[in-house]
C-alpha cells in the first residue's frame, strides 16, 4: 500500500474561481522523502494542504494510508490527523504561554496520552539538541530552537506521514541544515514518509524524489517522466 495516492486533484479559490491545481495525480510510497518545488504561485503549498486534508479539494481523490480523507467527517479526519499525520510549517505555531516540553506533549494531551508519551518527548528533545529548553517559554528560545520544538511536537504521536511546508523558510543556513538533518534522520530511521514544500534547491535535492510544479501542474517528477 502506498502512503499517498492522489488522483486528478483540482483546487480552485475565489469567485469567479481561479484554478490553482489542475488535475494533479501521483503516488508516494511508504518511507519515501518527496520534495515539492516550484515558483511562488505555482501551487506547491496548496498541493500540500490539499493532500494532507487541511484544505478541501474541488474534485479528485486523495488516499492517505488507504483512507479517502476527503470523504471523512470532521471528527474522523481530526482523529486520523492526530494519530497518523504530523505537520511542520514555516512558522512554528507554538503556544506562547507554556513550556517547550508542554508544547511537544500537546497532541498527546488532547487524547489523554501525555504520561505515556512523556519519555518520548524527553528523548526527542535530547535528539534534537533542545533539552536545555525543556522549561523555557517560546519567547525565551531562538528561532532554530522553536522550529526544532515544533518538529518534536509533530513527531510525538509517531506519525506515518510528516507534511512540512517551508520548514526552513524562517531560518538561517545553519539552523536550516539542522532541520533538514532531522527530516532525513526520521525518514531513514523511523521510515516516516516525508512530504516537504521548499523553495531551496539545495534542500530539495536532499529528498529521494522531487516534484516540480509549474502553473498548478506537474512539470517534472524525478521518479517518473518529465511532463
């Protein structure tokens, strides 16, 4: 079974509608690391949001781990996301009033598994070199530390698929490389499927596969043929 199966995805915004994604189809194998690239406005972030279920699509189908996510109820997709998917964005979205450790444990707290996941949270912090931030508020941390905390939060439920939208976009080169090291590590060691949107060619080339979008269509897929 593939991790992701997309068939003829169409996504439009506005009135009159502006079509952003124009019939996109592809599959992603379990354990694959896919980077999605393209110029600003090409539809790469819209594609990520559409295949992860964060955005509704106009037509087409998206199956994640065999599940048709756009036919799920809001409750079903919320549970599925929390248990099977992880999300990292360009901005960390940490809760400002609680510590780094509590932020990491937030997905587990929602389903009353905070105690069960405590040891893993500590291990993630040590692995990502942010254990010294355990009791710090986000305002007391650097940009790189906050992003690594957000990545630990995304991984605390041991998701099978991790979606990352410009995860290095707000970071300097050194911290961007640290984030990429983490993504490569979890992909290799945990066999987590990673789908990453990036505008950084060097980081995109680190993925095992690259899809390049032009005007809402796949122009190039390094696993398949040029379109």
